[in-house]
C-alpha cells in the first residue's frame, strides 16, 4: 500500500477513520492524503446566505477548520500527510481524486 486517501468532513466519525488510517499507514509505510470536499450549495442554501458578501470566505474558513482538525490528529500521531481540498459533488470528487 503506497497511499491512503482519507476524506474528512469534520465529524468525529471521519476523525476516527483518520486515526485508523494513521495506524495502517504506520504499519505499511503508506502516505496519508487527507481530502475535504466542500459540496456545492443548493438553491435554498444560497437564498439563505445570499445577503452575506463574505460567503466564500466563510466557506474557506470552514474548510480550513476541517483540515486543521485532521492535521491535529495526524500531528498527535506524528505522521506527515498531504492536504487537499476541492468543491463539488462529494462522491464524484472523491472518485475522481482516486482515479487521478
């Protein structure tokens, strides 16, 4: 195993999966790649936030918080990793990322 991709969304379940991936990476010497995919906003969400001029900044900050949570877990495990972020339909983006 050369690389382990761990999609994260900031949830405790995702971080638990990340800890398991860290253990596996340590056993196999694999690289860990953490991916956070920010889904496109749907029409109703856009209407609710349309008055916010800083909407993109809010979304970028949320993405950074998710990736920082993952980085903190891996720092505690003393494992290097690569961070990736993308936007789109979550399942499709993850599948495309794996193929690339």
